[in-house]
């Protein structure tokens, strides 16, 4: 059975969100949604999430899952907003607790911030299975970019988050707290061990030099042959050397500070103060 996949591209954050539908029914899953955020004003907007909600409602779909591939550092999740409007269980990898512990310290969160993953409805571990109507899904733990990264394999489709990009752009960075280039390489090998015809849906696209259009779908075979970082005869040593040198020259994502604080809470804003106002912190010289 082949899932029906509809993509939503957010150019402001270069993020791709997906609605994955059972072709024989109305059940679906929503992968890596976006809550729009203007850093200068601190204002949120739901236009990207509303586009997904409109698609779901117009097509009479019933979300079973709101799947997060990891704690994103480049956009805020709209999962709680979408859940309120159309339902679905919010899920992420069980290693979210490691991310919460690391960034709970960086952002000096108090005891009110739970570091047990309880903000989510389901914590998946490697090898877990799930259903979307008649579609069968399974979970691959693919850390390296972050400790909690997952790949969701739904029939012949794999949703890899930030682990892999399009073949002409390469792979994710591995220099965030808890990241590891060696671990990332090993995780990518797990994805490339899937059948060659498996469709890979990536979580971001930045239009590699020479390409004029955004893209987010490729295959395992194309990644193995053409990925500029891990394709062909690239060894683990080659990859770790390249990734380490490349990451040392990268700036932090422009939305990492709000994104991490929100996404490690399952897409919720921090607790309000006594006046009902919510604030995001900026750690100095910590990232």
C-alpha cells in the first residue's frame, strides 16, 4: 500500500510539513507542522498551520497522529494548535528527555518544566510500530543531528526530518548540544539500508546551487548514488571530517532560541507569569 502524501512548504523557514493519508480511508498523520513566528515582534501567527487544517477539513480527513521527527531548532511546532482544531496524538522520540535535560539547563528552566516527555502523548522508541488507518508505520531512531531524531517509515515512504536533505544538498549538521557526526553517519546508514525504491521525504530544502526550484522527495537509491556528503564511496572518516569542518563555519539557526524553548515543551509556550504573560529567554554565550 502506498500512502498519499501532500506537502506544505514554508519558505520563511525552508520547512516542509506533510499530511500522510491512508488511500483507503480518511485517517491521516501530520508530520512536522510550523507555527509562524516573527522574532522582531515576538508575535506568532497560524497561517501555515491553518493551511494544513483547511486541507484536512476540506478533504474530510481524520488525523490520528501529529508526528515530530525531533526538537526542531529552526521553526516552532504548531502541533498543539492543530491538535486543538482537528485532533491527533502528539508523538516524538523517547530521547526527548535527553534534549529536555540539556536545554533545560541551558535555558535555566525551573522545576515547573518537566523533563520526562510528559508534554507528548506518545514517546516512540526504535522499532516501535503504529497505524494510520490501514497504513503500517515503524520507527527508526536516527540520532546525530539531535539525540531524539526519528525517521518514520510508513509503508514505502520514509520521513527523515533533518537527517538527510536532497542529494544535491547533503546532510544535517551535527554540532548542536548532544549531536555527533559519527552517530549521524551511522543513522544515515540505517536509512540507506531501506529498499532502494523507498521514497524519502526530507524536512527542509534550501535549493542547492544550480537548482532553481524547491524539492523534498527523493529515493534511497538516489541518496546512495548521489548524496554529496554520504553517496558513492564516502567513508565514515570522510564524513566526520567534512561534517566537523563544515559545521564549525555555520551560524546558529535564526530561530533556535524560541524554537528549542517551545518545541521541547511539545509546541507549548513557557508557563505564564503571575500577570498571565509568557516570556522566552535568551541565554548569553551558551549556544
